[in-house]
C-alpha cells in the first residue's frame, strides 16, 4: 500500500528533506507493485487478500499535485486500480513555517481532486473518499450561495 505524496520533485525537495527524486522513484515502485500483485482482490467480507492500494493525501494549494496524480494513475495503471484520495491533511509542527501548507485543505481542493479522478475514468475510488465527496456536495447544496472556488475548510 504505497503513498504517493508528491507529483512534483520541487515540492518533495522542499517539504520532505530534499527528496527531489521522490516522484520518479515512487512512480517506478508503484508500477512494479502493480506488476507483482495487480488489482486489489478482497474476500467475501471485503478484506484485502492481495493487490495494489494507492493512497494520496490531498494537500493545500496543489502541493501534492493531486490532479496530476490521478491523471498519472489513469494513464499508467488499470482504471480499476484502488485509489484512496485522503482529505485529512492538517498542518502540524513545521508546516506552519510554510504558507503553502499552513492550513487544512478546502472543500474545493478535495472536490477538484475527486472530480479529476472521475473525469479520468478511475472506477475504484475508496468508499470513504466517495462518501466525503458526497457529504461535501450536500453541504455545498445547502449553503445560501455556493461558490465553486469554495475555500471553506473541510
């Protein structure tokens, strides 16, 4: 179960102690994991038996490159690869020293990542990611004047 944290080497370098080659190394590793274990297989209870699960944490201001990540998955792996787009980013410790990541993600940032995943044809999104998207869409519908660029934190 790999995490794909950044799609941009500059972001990885800045926020993960000089790991400029992180995207390239991680993409190669994910492709190899897919070659070895393939699609996620579960038992009758839904428990994973084997297969690839990719996690990706949506970060503020596009730091993680979420839209680029889902396009990469769609172009390089089967469309039914299990992808967990995570909405739980919260700034801690030294994150407050960096304006780009010193706040939680917004509704709009998470919804944009989910929309891109669906538009790219990814068909096996984590049920919790889908549930969060549905809840955020309901919240937006119930607001007096929904704003497509919603900056309200999740």
